[in-house]
């Protein structure tokens, strides 16, 4: 079995404020979506280690079958182009339109020409049903529209894997269900963290986990999450 993400007995470096002291193990098989309900602090540390911006003090972390700690700067940039990352907060550029926020990172990474990226971004915003805001800057867009645009940015370039942090907290459940169906159609594998109970997201998951002071554990059912 191939895994898009594996943490094996991982512990963060000293100084983490995530209340994460016990070794953490979790894996995401290729072709599956895993959801973790946890705190923002634990989520932030997990994502930082997964993308190589922080290192684990112990254990092994592997993304797309490559140990994270072994990445050179150029390999890290190449690896990051293979998966879509959405942090909380999403960090849209306030002086750019939503369409440019979605398109420009893909152009910068060399995955598409500027014209192709702009067209692909417009198409994604249309599928996310926020095309009416495409020419507006984030301060002029409702919070749910901003979250959807940030998610659209992660879907650009046909990523192999999504790493999403509290991605649709401001989006109504009915709209979120449609968006998640689009995400699952476009990207086969993902790890999603959420900071609150979210049954729409839970029902999407192939595996659901709870991560609190007692450690990481797999939930037996949605009712227990």
C-alpha cells in the first residue's frame, strides 16, 4: 500500500506550544481522505512539519514517499508543487483580485503560463460558485467567498494530495457538501484538519481521527467525533 503522508512516532522540536508530547503516528493511504478533529495549535504544528517548514525532533515523517527531513531547498519547492496546502488563516493577498490570488501562485511555480492559469482560475471560481467575486479583492468579498477562493488556489495545478487546515469553517453545510464533492473528484488523497464538529466533512472521510491531550485515536463513528 502506498501512502501520501505518514507520521511514525513523530514528536515536534522543543518549544512547540501545541501540547504535543507523546509520539504521533498517522498515515493517509493513497486514494483516501482522512479527517482529524483537533486544536489550531496541534494542527499548525502538524502542517508545518508536513511541509518541511519545521522538523520533527524524533520519529519519521514521509510525504509522497519521500522523508521530509531529507529535502533540499530545490526538492522542497518541487514537492510542494505536487500537493495543495491551505493554512488557517488562508493568507490571500489583499491587493489582488480573487482570480489573481488563485492563478498567480501556479504561475510562480512554473506549472502554467499566466494566461492558462488565469483561465483555469476563472473556471475553478465558476465551479465553486463565486465567479461573481472574481474581479474583487478579498476585503470586498464575504468570508465564505474568501475561504472558497483559498481552497480553489490549492486545487490549481492538479495536485496529487491536499493538506487542508480548517478549510470551510465559514461555508454553509449545503454549499460545503457540493464543494467537497468537487474536491474529491479533482484530488484523490487528502488530510484535512478541523477545529469543530463538522458532519459534512466527517461523512466525506474514509478515516476520522480525534487528536487531543490524550493523543491521536481513530473515531469509531461520526457520533463519537
